[in-house]
């Protein structure tokens, strides 16, 4: 794991989870990650998701993409600055 310097507002504090531990911050914008997740959700519904093409029986066990993937991305872990 590498280190990265980011410019943040003077009063910014690194977010913590419910256990008061620092929570990870991914170097991606929430909007981009959510767009990708929605696209995968649509592919799952119409049966064109790559994982379904390789194993169509997954749809029987996981009728919805959120069940298979663990739900949409959590906004708390991503950059939310509007590009």
C-alpha cells in the first residue's frame, strides 16, 4: 500500500467508523463508482453480466445484483467532490 498526499480543507478530519477506527478512503469518485455499479446491475437484470455469461446458474441463487455484489458502493468511502 502506498501513500498519497491530498489537499483538503483546513478543518477536514479523516472519517471514522462506528468503532472509532479510521475508515478507508478510496481514490475514486463516488459518481464514477456508482455509475459502474448501476451498469453492472442492469447487465445482471438482462443476463449480460460477464459473471452470468460464465455461470448462468448464479441468477437462480442471486436474483439481484445487490445480493451477488453486496449492495451499492457506500458514499462514505469515496471522494464526493463534483468533478
